[in-house]
C-alpha cells in the first residue's frame, strides 16, 4: 500500500510539473468570456510562452492580436491558493508585469503597453473604413481583478494615448494626438476622450459596459482645415451647423 501511494504521488507530481502551456489558453478563454486565447503555446503551465489572439470560431486559426510573444512564470503556490505570476513581452510591454493574489482576487502591477493602431479597424464601422494608423500606448495604474461567479470585476484607471494618428482617407497626416481615459468600476468603465493637438479635434464621453462601448461626442476641424477634412468628417457621422462652423456627431451605441 505504501509503494502504491508513493507511485500515485510520484505520478501526480510528474503530471503537475509537466502540465502543458496549452492549459493557460483554456484559463484565458474562461476568464475573458471566450474573447481571447493563446496561440502556439510552448512550455508548461508553470513556465511557457505564446502569442495572444482572438478566440477562434469554428475551424478558424488563431491570429496574433499583438506583436511578439508573451512569456510567463507561474509559482506552484497557486495550488494552495496563492497567485504569483510574471509576464514579459519586450515587443509591447515597457517592463515585466506581475500578477499577485489568490484564486479569485488578483492585483496587476502598473505598466505600459504599445499597441498597433491598425488593430482599431477590427472594432467595425466606421473605423474599418477609415483605416487608422499611428502609435498607441496603453498605460494603467495598479489594477484589482476580482472573480465572482461567472463575472470578473476590475478596479483601476487606464489611459490610452493615440499619437500621430492618420487615415488613408485624409490628405492631412497626422490628423492629431488624442487621449482616452477609462475609469473602471466592476464590469463597466467611464470613458472620456480629449484632443491633445489637432488639426482634427475630437472630444466626448461614455461608458464601456461588458465590452460594449456607448459613446457620445463630437469631431470638428481646426480653423482653415474644414475643406480638407470634410470627406473624413462626413464618414464619422452626421454633421450639423453650430455658430459659424460644422460639427460632426460621434455616436456609438
């Protein structure tokens, strides 16, 4: 009986040590409601790497959403309810990111991430027509994630800076620089957009609820740029006259 127990323990430890990295993809899909997964996972659950992609539908292959590969190390202390993970990806992360906590509550360290602006086109109309390009940087203060039932609540603040933004539909390059703030409270975030510099001026506010954006704002051209930006502003939404200038309404529901 002792030898049998020793054999079972030995097998269990071996399985735990060599759990494949693909298990991390299953965990990511579960925690993001099937929105994201990992592609080309290599290594083990405890030390591995993969690229982040959208969860495939049907037989569609997983395509990378972000440059580079994310590598991770996960402490075996997770087996007793203590999370201690480190994530690295020099292609997008300014520094390694740490995740600490328990099975249901995690604190994510502050950080910055560079994102390809071309990915904005995947959000649908009118961005898929505008085909934006430029430099995006997502910054965040320490974030608190809490898992309750089937939902994940987020607390903290994020800031998305959009620099040197351009569009294939506009002769003016760049169109400007912008900042969008996200104040997370549970499964929703208050969103505020402002222009850092023009010639295309954007502003507005709204809510991000369960991944769905509800936004109301305005777009307009700097003085002297109305004619050159007219076609692009027409694509963004309906235009109306306010005083001596045309203003485009930005509505996402």
